[in-house]
């Protein structure tokens, strides 16, 4: 993986008395122009075998001096940049060898193995002061006349240092490109050539081939006359310098041929699907490609946390505001995950309504696309899944990336343990810190082979082809994710899989399995199923997520004058701890129009303000509200008296240590807390304060990348005396897309700041 390096955006950071550019074409000329524009103080000279290019560079003000011979230009130069064709690199290095002393040498070639090999032939090894590089930027135009000072701005430059590369040389080359506005990355030489073969060299090869194929046909004039914009856009790159691309294709021969083999296999699969009329296979490929392209856009635009690059979003929540109206929060994330999983394994077509289009759920959806499942949508919450049956999944081309979705990773572990192929599960920086022993250990008891990183953390490598056996497992800690993981593995196990839970947890998996025609039994604290069955597709209507609704339930419960209706909320008996706890604290809360949708109970929830009182939270309610406690802690801070929580040690191992994170944030606001190993005491409002007086102050809170912490302190602002600024809120999109807009709609004073 490429390693991003912190960019230097000022030419004053570049301490090069004299830069020599060898090969003054588009790339070299654009570099010179970018440096001049940025205020580079050193001298820029150039060498090019074409005297006209040197003259044009001088005329354009890109260079200060130049010539056609290296001899007079190398002495006195502090850095030499080679911008010549790849196949000409060795002869240039031979000419440089007797001239250079301690200068830093770098290049812009798009194949690094060939250039490294050339350097070794000339020097006997790659000199420590030679830093191989490649700017990912260009144009179909060539020559110094096409130079563009903005060519590298917000584009990537890849450096490929060796273990013995001089650190100072690397720093100086990095500074050079950063001053041009580029994002500088590092990767190995081998990885660079593999990546570029697929993302640059293969597309250029295909564009040249397509245009050549059509140009050689008799009706080419008619074809080109009616070609649409897509043809023009795709084939634009076929207008690039043919000699340059001949050299690149030759220099990166092995990696390009491997990429071409993969592409030809993909085209063959499409051809077979079209010939045989296999519409599901055709849709699977097209749909997977379409959504991969959308995902590619998010990487380029850095619009989501799945860019796998740090992106800080800050919330500023101003005090006061109101809570009123009627809203419907997004679909239940837990049910959305399971709908995709079981729909993919079912026989037939599953229609899903109310699907949560948050990044966690979309990560699950994309993972199944990568395993060959045709999925249409999502579009306004509607998803159509063309199931492949229990044994129809295919090995993905690479690791399955599930972002920040802990539910997805743990459930996938059980589901993939029974497959015939190996799989790697990975996630974002937050997820890779979360423990996976709770699922890995019992799965190993069933016969699964699972490899983890240090401390049993992701990524997980799950070896396929294992014969799983059903077990009886007593969970040491109540966890719906662990229970669901083992039941999903049990689908593929020989015999019966029984899971005993120490306290009730959400039962969406059991309900949905039964809904898909796979019998799951329940008796007391034990759920069990027999392996070897089948799933039959059926419609699913996803209710609104009570975890998302919780933030607005608490917002209304603590705000004088609040009157709010939350529509079509899931009130599964294993999820209603938040309702029970708020009622016990005195909240004016009523369930309206209770009914069932697809086996899941739903209702509208009407809540109005009424002063709350602190309570000792009953331990039997803890597993029924485990995800809702961050918001409930805000309710406790606004309740008269002290609220005490025990038996909630699981909060220590969520996206963050939620007990510690909430205690720290509440202390920042001036709320008194006492932290325990398995809980917390929160001292609420002074009973002598008026209803309209603030409950606490403002301050600066770090959410630690935990979406529930961020949203909880956002609603806390309703009773604060000053602004609450919340850092690291980008992951709110993982579970609650549109949270800020919905919060504003009901009356909060909340804004998002990049």
C-alpha cells in the first residue's frame, strides 16, 4: 500500500541552488513552470538533445539556462531530474556516471523496475542518492510548449526509495514535488509497476487498440462520425506520444502482460454471459463495475472515510435550539447488514426496502458484489439481491474491505469460515484496533482456520475448505455479533450449533433466518440451528434504526418545550432498553401504531419534554441498550440526581472505550462523573436550577472517531451554556447519513466544519 507523506507546500522549503532537468518536454517543463510559479529561488537549467526545445523553454521563462550537452551543465547542479523516455534512461545514466559527484538524482519514468535495473548496470547498484519517482500526471500533448504549471497540483507523485536510500536525498526530492502542489506517496518499486500496469498502462494499451481496430475498418468514417462522448473520452489517451508508450509497454512488459491476462479473462466472462443469455452473471459484472466506479470517485474526491486517509470533520454545536416535528431516521443498520448477507445466500431474488445507505451497510453490499453476487441499487432505500445460494459465493480478487463496520467483520467471519476459498477481511484504522478474539476463538473450536494480526486484531485471514462442526458455546459476554457469527457459521457446520447468552441480545439474525425459511430454535437463553439447510428469498422491509432514533429521543427528553414524533421505528424486544430506561427516568414517551413488518415489530414513538430523574440502571436492561448508552449519558447529565450504570464492560471495546470517552467529554463540559471498570456514575442537574437554565458548560471534545460519541455531544448542546466543538466526526456517515441535516430540521444549532 502507498504510504502518504506530509506535503510541503512552499517553494522556500526546497533548498536546491541549481536544478538540472534532463529532457525538457511536457513533464520537465511543467515541473520548471510549477517551481517558478511557487517562487523557487534556485536556478533551473535544462539539457535536451533538441536545441529548439531549450530555446522555447528560455523564451517561455521556464528555465534560466540550458544546452544540448550534459558536460557543462552537471557541475554545480545540486539535483538532477531525468525526464527522458524509459528506454533512453540507461544511455543518459552512462553519460552522467563520470560527471556526477554527490548530486541527488531522481527521475519521472512510469516503470521503475526497468530504470532500477539500468542504474545497477551502470553503477553496479542503485546509488543511495538516486531516488526513483513517478508523477501521476500528464497530457496527450507533448513537448515543452505544452508545459502546464498546474499539472501536478493535487496529483500524486510516487517515490520508490530503497532500504539504503539516503534520507536527506529522499527528503529533498519529496520537498521538490510538494512545492509543486503534489501529494507525495511512497511504495516499493515492484508494487509501483504492478499498480501502474493496471491503472495506467493497460487503459492506454486498450485505447490504442480500440482506435486502431476501428480505424482499420472500411466504415471507419461513419463509425467516428457517430461516436458518442464516451468513446471520445475513453480514446482521448490514444492521442498520446506513441514512442513514449512503446517504451513504457516494453519496459513494463511482465506486469502489463499479467494485467492484460486478467482483463482478457474478464472480457471472456462477459462474452460467455452474453452468448448464453445469463442475465444474472451479466448484471453482476456490470453492477459491480458501476459501483466500483462510484467508489473510485469517492477515493479521488475524498468524500468518505473509506478513502483510508485521515480526514477530520469537526462539529460546532451552539447552545439552545428546539426539538419538534415529525421525522423518520434511516433504516436499521443491523437489519440492513443481515438483509444483504442472507439475501446473497438465498435462492431467488430478495427485494429490500428501507435499506440504510450508510457506509457500513454499503461496505457489506460491496463485499458481496466482489464475491460475485448481482445486486441492484441501492436507490432510495431499495435494493434487489439476486441470491447465489449457500455455496454460490466466489473468491474475491483481493481483501474484503469493510471500513468501520465491526458488525460486518464479525458476521463475515462466521459466514466465510464455511466457504471453500480463502478470504482476508480488513477495515479502516479504527476497526483494525478492535479485538476479534471473541469470534475467532469459538470459530476455531468449530474447526475454522483464522489468522489475525497482533493481539487478535484485524486483518483476519480465513482459510477456506474446512469442515466445520457444530458446538455448544456459552458466551462469556452478551454479544449479538458473536451469537450471529456462530449461527452463520453453523449454517455450514455438521450437526447442531447452540449458543447460550448470559443476557438477552438483539435477535435480528434468528428472526431473519426464520423469515428466509431456515429454522432457528429458541428456548430460554439458548438459540440453536442444524447445519446443511437452505435459504429461500423473500421481501424485507427494514424499519428505522432505534439506535439512530435514540439521539432524537434524548434530544426531546432534555429540551423544554420539545414535542417530537419518530416514525416507523423498530421496537424489537431485544433493542428497547433505551425506551425502558428513558421511561424509568420519567420521560414522556408513548408508542403509537404498534405492528409487525416482516417479523420485526415497529411503532411510531411520540416523545415530549418532561424533567428527568437519575436512576440506577437495571443490569438486565444493559444488553438491550448497549449501543445507546453514549446518548443516555447525556440524558443522565440533564437528570436530577445521580445515574449509575454497572455491568457495561462491553462499552470498553466498542469503536472507542465509550465509558472513558464519555467521562472525558462530560468532564470537559463540567459534569461530575465517577468511572468504574464496568460502568459510570453521572451527577446530573442541580434540582434548584430553573428548567430553562443550562445544565453544563461548553468546551472542546474529541470523539476519538466514534460516531456515537460525536452525535451524543452534538445533542448535549441543547442544554449547554456555550459552544461544544467536537473533533473527529467523519465516521458519523458510517451509521447515520444525513444526521446534521436532520438535526437542523428539528431545531438544533449544529454545523459541520471540514
